[in-house]
C-alpha cells in the first residue's frame, strides 16, 4: 500500500475539480490524506523572492511534513489562463522553496530534493481536448515538468477532463467513477514505510 497525498488546488469546494479529488481519495483508501489548499492559512506571496527567508506558517510546515511522508503525490487543478489558480501557484512558491524541495549544484544544474515519489496531475478544462496541445498544454508543462519533476517527483502521470463547461451529468458521473478507479490503482503502489502520517 502507498502513502498517498492528494493536493486539491481549486479554491471552490463545490467545483468539479474538488469533487474529483474527493472521489479519488475515497478510491485510494485509508492511507490517503486530502490537502485542500483553500483550507490552509498562509500568505501565498513569496514577498522577497529568493533573497530572504520567509517563515513558514504552521499549515505550510504541516504540508511539508505530508510531502515528506508521501510515496505518491496527486495534484488536481483547473486550467485557468493557461496556468493554475493563484492559490496553487502560491502554495508552490511558498512550500517548495529552494534548499528544501530543490537546489542548484556547483555546476549550475538543478537537483530535486523530493526523489523516490511518483505523481499524478489531474487537470480540468472548459476547452476541448484537441485545443490544449494546440496552445502548448501549458498547465501540464508547468506543473508536471517545471514543478513536480523539477523537485524530483517522477514519473508524473497526467489525467485530463476537458470540455467541462458543456459536459453532461452522465459524463461527470463517469469521470467521478474513473477517478475512484485511479485512486485505487495509485494506492496499490509499494510504500516506503512512512506511516503513520504526521499529526495536523
């Protein structure tokens, strides 16, 4: 069994993205922890960039403990303006700091400091599926390649739910069931023995 962390990056608990996150977690079972970012209390801006030290709020410190505990990290996000909601971007900026999630070697090459974990990225989009590659699939490139894999979480599988705006209740029900199955499949991966989870 796998220690599985589910990061819900949507600011609205009533969104399809959040419903997919909950169904995925339910399918994954008991060694799964949900992290809805909208429930965390933290400053999303890295105020001084990388020039200074910005103390972590307790919720971010706990989120880091969960990342260290996890074997598999699943991030769910809508595609907004070819990117992610500010809430999720702020979480990445604050929680995945240089020196903790990654570092630069003497030769200038980056090194991810969260290796040994696998990942999944789930994106929802109003655009049709054919449109995302046409515009560069920028959200996937950003989160999978420039964030998760950059920090050493790899491989990262991608699941897309597109045409959300025009989807039918039947389609959404099928998507939810698919997420339950993916959660069960991802939870079947072998754990590295990091139970129990850190206390909130």
